[in-house]
């Protein structure tokens, strides 16, 4: 054999190396074809057979941003407040779906290897490599291998024909490398292309406020020295005189440290009161929310029933063993009311209390006065709400001022100036007299109704009327007939005619009296069989009044015309009579309706009636007392808010909110302007008059027991 040239030897080496690569590529292509083959789906035996409609049915699932498994009680340490606090921000991220993909970056090593392998396979398929192939084809294959290998300098083809083929093959390889990949890795997930909002964390770093801890010990002698030093300063300031004034003037001003100290104390007291109200508002926040927003929705499903929602309960340590003897709302401040505390038991008499409560602070009174005798009644002045007149069990009356810093009353009567000989059961302010002097009335068991006038330095009295009983005279010495005096328990003045007033007695009678007649009554009604505890004119109708008594009844009456001829033997009958099955302590008309009134009984129940809805049954009969054997003594409506307060014989006051059915008002027409006060009063009178006309037509009284 002739010797082989160097070029032929190089070509044979290249060819043998290419054959080995072809064998490995063929094996890899076979494995790849197996991986790419479609897999046959196996149907499970228990697979459901669904119809076409069931297959097309859509099931929508809504993904929310809140993670139900996220913890809600994470606690972090707050360096600002120096305590552990619960954090409100919780990581709500939850992974609902995750899938690992097969994507490769095109610049990675694995992607380059696959691209080279794909190019070599395409070259092999286009140019068959048999033993008789031309040298140009072999040269082009070698050129492609030289281009694709990293060390392309090895195995260079140095003849002219091979160089041209290598150049052509390298251009084809570059053009193919720029094409899009066609393997299984050439796809993109659409879910991964959504825009994710970047997380933003904002933080602020501030300097902590300066703090300092101070501690000291106070001993008895240090306190004594401080008082002595302050006393010496006050003595020195009293001796000093204002410059520029003559010594002869005795009315010179002396500036003392006590005035400034009192101003400081008042400022601290005001600030402390505000803070105390804020703390109480946070403490009783749920009750405050009920007071403002609660409405009993169940009233929509019952037409003739209502409920009372208990709100705040006002208790005072010094009043626990006393009974609430009267309640009165302030005419100027809608959240302020006063109560008097005493005892109805003759054998358990002691001291008394006058307490001012506010809805803004149910834990402690706004102010209070302690008295040496039990307070049986009180009334707040309508123009000067800081003045309170009160009646005591010992028969005296007094006037207190909530503004002046006095522990006792500013005026009080004694045995020398007209003191009653029996307990005073009710007091009531009246309009100022012709000389602009304030005055009020009082009624007592001694049968006297007195007018008390407050002068500059004293309080004088005048007997308005004596409650004589001409039918039952008593026998005095030597057979002399002595007129018997009745015992007054309650009275009320007319809304429009201030000279006209009602008087209730222990004998069960109701007298209609006038300030112009001091010797006789305009009319007398045998209203009850036992003592009358309350008489009250209707707030709207000028001829209607209500009474309650210890004989378990509440009765509504109409004052007849004085021009009519009265038959003395004729027994007056009430328009309405309600039996509450227990002693009725108090009754009150509602300020918003002429047909609504409330009453409380000794068995701890509160009743609310609306004659416009039901003339026989109460809309609400509810147990209010929390403890057994607790007696309810007094009740009163708030003049503005839909609520009432109830006092008991244990010194506590309970506030109750009326449900919507208990305060129904006439619906206004759409677009109509709101009615004025005169129109409202006329509507209420017409509403009550319509009910009374039906009752008057009946031959007998409308009675329910």
C-alpha cells in the first residue's frame, strides 16, 4: 500500500471520532424519543360518569386576601410603652398553588450543550457519512465540529477546498443557533408572568421621650415643717399692704397665697374630673354604645309590646342603707339629675343625702350633701339649676347650692320660723314673686301647705292652705268640736294656670285647690282607699291628671268644669283605672307623648302604658330590681333622651332605655317640614281627646284589674 498523506490521516481520525459521536447521539436520541412519547391515560374503576351538563357546570371559588390560619395573638415588646403589646399587622400570605417547572436559562451551560447537540443532529441528517462521500462534505462536518468545540484550534483543515466548506458550514450553524429552540424546554408559564406588587415597609425611628424616676420619703416632721412654712408665708402676706394706698382706708385689698393655691386646686380638680370621665367612658363603653345606638329589632314583630334595656346602675357607698325618696332631672343639663336619700321607716331614722349624678360618670357622684335628718324630697330650680330646695323628715326645709363650697344648706328653717311638725313629702319651685324673690312650696303630714320666700339673708314662710277634714271633727275638752287636719302627701301645679294645683292626702282624697282660696277647695275627689303617693298633671292636656296609691291602683282623672252643677252625693269615677297587684310607689307622664306613662311598684317591677295602643294592658311589665324584696320607690323620664331612671329602697338608681314600641310617634309625611312646638302640643291633645271621647261615651268606667 502506498503511504498515506497527512491530510488523509487527519480525515480518517476525524471520521472515526465522528462515528463514535454518532453512536452516542443515536442512543441519546432514542432515550429522548422514549421520554417524548405520549403516555396512555389509565381510567380508574371508580371514576364518576358525568353528563355533558354536569361537565359544563362551573364551580367558582373566591380567593380572599385573609389567611384563616394566620395567628391573631402575636405579641411584640413595645420599647416606647415598655410593655408587651399585641400586634395588629399579621402576615396574610398563603401559597394556594405551587409547581416546579423545567425552564432553563438560554445562557446556562446545560442550554448550550443541548443547542450544540441539536445542531449536530441536524447536520448528520442532512449529510450522510458513507465511505465514498466527497472530501468537501467531510471537511464541512469537520468545520462544524471545530466551530462547536471550545478548543476550536485543534484539527484545523488546511487545504483550500476544506476552508471554503468550513466557512459555509459555520454560517449555517450560526443561522440555526439564532432560531427559536424546538425542544420540550421551550415554553413559558403564563402564571409566572403576572405582576407582583413589591412589598413596602415603612418605619419611623424617633427619640424616646425623656424619663426620670423620682422617689422620696415623707416623714411626719417634714409635713409639719411644710405646714409651718406655708402658715408663716400667709401671715407675712396678710401684714403686707398694697403700695400707693393710705393707711386710713380699711377696705384695702390683701393678696394672699391662699387665693392662688385655691385656683391651682380648682384647676387640678377640673382636670382630674375630665380624666375620670374619660376613664369611665372607656370602662362602660359597651353601655354607652347601647345608650346611643341600641334599638330592639324584635319590636318590629310585636305591635303591642316593648322592653326596657338596663343601662348604668348608680350606687354610692354612703347611700346603701337609705332609700331613694325622690328623683329630679336637671332642667338645663340633660345628663344630670339629683336624688334625695332618706328612710320611710319611722323606727330607722338617721342622716340623709342629696346626690347629684351624671350619665358621664356612673361610678362616683358629681357632688353630694350630707344632712343630719333624712331627705324626703327635693326639686331643682328651673332657671338656676345649681339651687336645690329640699324637705326633711324632721319637718324642716332648706335650700342648697351646688356652686358655693358649703357642706350644708345656705338657707334652712327652724322651729322659730315656720318649721313643719311632721315630715315634708314634697317641695316645688314656683315663679319669682313681684319683687323678684325666689319662692317654693312645701307639703307635710301636718296638713299645711307653705309658701317659702327667700330674701337676702333669711327665708320667710306663709301658710297657703290647711287640709281640714270637716266631715270628721274631733272632740276636744268640754265636748268642743275640733276640726281634724288631713295629712298631705303630694301636690302638683298646673302647667298653664300656675294658681291651680292638686293635693293628695293620706286619706286617699285628691283636692283641687287655688292659691286665691285659702279656706276651701275648688273640688274634692275620693280617689283612693289608701294614701295617695303621687298626683301629676298631664304635660299636654290641661284637664287630665293621674294619681297612684298604696291601694295598688293607678287612676286617670279629668277635672270637670267649675260652672257645672255638682252633686255632692255623686261619686266621681276615673276615666281609667289600672290595678298593678302591688303598692304603687310613683307614676310619671312621658314628656314626648300625652298617652304614655310609667309606674313602679313595691315588688320591683316597672310598667309602661300607652293608651293610644292599649287602654287595658301595659306595653311593658318588667322586673327591674336585681335583688329580691327590693322595692322600687320613684321613677322619672328624661326630658330629652328615650330613657327613664328608677330608684329603689337600697340607695341605688337604675337607668333604663325604652324600646321603639314604647316611644312611637306619629309619622310625618314625606317632604313635609317638621312641626313646631305648638303644632306638636295640639296633636298630642287631639290624640288624647280622641281616646277620652270613646271612654266618656261608655256608661261605666273603663276598668281593668
